[in-house]
């Protein structure tokens, strides 16, 4: 009896929530979320963003808990996604007090990545599809930092919740 071992790389799409997802064409999708249910993606709460230097990072900036906002880093500066600030003080009290291992991360789309982050999507030709719902009002008790794509007819809108109100970015 002979034992043959074959080593190969396997690249796959990751769908959170179910096996269906939203796009009909999966060739450009690296990560997507269930196309059923009214849920959003909750951004990581960050109380000190000074060490975050990776362009494309998206966080819920709670550096000043009384004026927290969702933001992304464009490589030069932090860009506000929330428009209005929110008081996230009470939400921070329920967050774990332990710090994560600074060297820990999950990389999807590649074996390794030089990018710094909790969840790193590494691909030159694939994207993440946000959770999709028809109305932000269908999301029961959203947490600060919740992000979702709204589809209501031909208009697509990115909705971001800061803990007190939603901000909308249409395209």
C-alpha cells in the first residue's frame, strides 16, 4: 500500500450565515454575508487608533467615548462615516477588558498578509459584499458600528449606525 500526499493551495469564497449569499456572479466575491435576515456587520471598537496605519481599515472610533464615530483610514487620514458623533460610553462598559494579541489576525484570500488588522481580506481582484437588507429599520437593536447595505429599488445606500443614529452614503 502506498501513501501519496499532495499539497495544493485552496482558495474559496467565505459566506457567513448561509450557503446562498447575495451576488449571482461569485467570481469577484471574497467574503459575503447571508442574503436572509436583517443583520449588519459590527465594526471593531477601537479606543486608541494611533497604531492603525493600514489603508482601508474601518473601525468604530471610541477614542473619545462621548463622541464616537465610524471611520475608515484612506492611507493619509481618517475619514468620518458617521456624520454625527454618539455617546458610546455605556457600550464600552460591556466590551471585554482583555486586549487582543497584537500578532493575531485572520487572513482570507491569501496565505499571509503584511496588512495589520483583526480580519484582513487580501485579494487583488475580489471584494467583500456587506450584509444587505431593504431597510435599516428592520435591524432590531443595532450596536454602535453596525454597517449594512440597503437596497431599495435602484438606489444602493451604505448605512452606518453610531449608537444613536444612522448615517447614509448613497451611490
